[in-house]
């Protein structure tokens, strides 16, 4: 038996007997922040000109979001910079949507939270024809209007139809190359409707998640994970609409492929009497960080601002390990009905979840 790890990685732990194990993960394309981008050569005249609603999603990573503005996805007028819709991470580290038509006012809206450098993020920007919606890592953002525009939800059909002829991933190429991406972009999708939180949650759960799992399917889907840099390789469009394949421009070559972008983590003890092969990607041995409690008088207090915001609806998940789960009740987590203060401005957590005789209750 052979166990394959594909896609974007995972966790491996335990005894696999005599099974052969092969780590063969997706590569990712790295943009150099100077003149690397993917651009459609043909088929983009009046791109989605009838769409007044839609959603753009992608997975992105940069080692420095605040060095300069970086463009993820841009549809514009090839002849000039008076018409466009852009998805950008600006040098404040926030996710922005920028819309402009007929040389008029630029409508700028941004996220409340910033993106963390050196980490993969799933982003989504959409419109219901009246307002923009933004998500970072599956969580809806409070959209902030910039002083130069408003949250009007302007989309492609709000731009003159004959002015949206230029589809680019990784830069804005209206007159010349500007705000190029310095990092990784993969799994870019376009939907002609506004996705809800459930679908965004599915898309943010895994890079290259199966397109069939969402309630609607992408009309344009650029996986950007091929190790062949050709128009029908790295930039192939596998969506349901007529394909708009993208061509690599700039210094994108085979050297731009990051074969170690993703990893499998061998956690705790991993054994097998079979062969263990790493074909592509990384095998890492990263220990989980955790807290150790003495079973007597140690506990964690959460600041009241967090707990107050979770009074009505919330979800909780955690991992735990005990050395003796049959001696005493153990308080795992709680948020009691009555709040009490420890005198230092924190709230003490009361019992709700506990382990009794080895069983969580």
C-alpha cells in the first residue's frame, strides 16, 4: 500500500506498518515584485461586462506586505488607467478594492484587519451591486470607505463595456507595469454572483479545494500551480465559461517555480517499514507548542473584551492531552453564566467543559 500526500500538505503521525509513503505536493509560482505577471493574450474584450455582482477569490503570500502596494488581480483598459477594477494589498498591509471608470472618482474600500507577512491568506472580494463584501481567511471584514470614494459596490457592468479588455494576475498593466506582486499567488477564481459565508468558508479551508463543493462553481478558475510555464500550463483557465488562458510575462521561468512552497509535518512519532519518499515539497518535523498545567492551581484568564464580544454566539475548538484522566475532574474550558473578576481587570473562566473519568462532558 502507498500513502500519497498531494496538494498543499498536511500532518502525518503514527505507525504506518509496511506502507510506502510519498510526499508529492503542488508547486507555487513566485512573482519577483518587479515585472512578473500573468496576462490574457486574447478573449478578454468586454470582460464580464454584464456582471453587476460577483466574487474574486485567491490565495496569496508575501514576505513584506508593507514594502509597497501589490496587485493580486486587475481588469482594466489596456490603453490607459481611466477604467479598472483591482484587488490590491496596499502598503498599509490591508486588502483593498479599487474601482474607476471614465476617469472619474476612484472608489476605494479596504479591510479593517491587516495581512500577516510570510503566511498564506485566503482573500475574497465581492459585490451585491450595492455594497462590497470582503473576507480574509474565511472571516468577513468590516469594509472601510476611503475618503476618495464610497462603498457603492461598483462592478464590471458599471465600467464602459469596451474599456475592460485587459485581465492580469500579479500586477496592474494599464499603461505600464505597476504595483507588481512580490510573493506567491495561487488558486484565483471568479464567480458571477456574490458568494455567501458558507461558500467562502469552503474556499478558505484549503488551497485548490474541489470546485464542486461550493453551491455555485467558478466561471473562471486559474489554479496557477503548474510546473510548466506556458499559456496552457501555469495560466490555464479551468472555469465553466469560455477559457481565458494567461501567459507568463517578465522573468517568470522555471526558476520561478517554488517546489518547496508547501510541506507535510511529521508530528510526534512517525514510523513505517516501507519506503518514505519526498518527490516534491518539504517534510518537516515541527513540534506543536502547548501549555502544560500542574493539575493544582494553574489556569488561563482571558481579557474581558474578548469574552464580552462572545457572549451571544461563538464556536470553540481545542486539542488536549492528559497524563491521568481517571483521578480528578479536569476543567478544560468554560464561560459561566456569572462573571467574576480576579481584581486585575480579567474575568475568571468558570466550568462548562470538563473531563470526567476520561470522557469530555
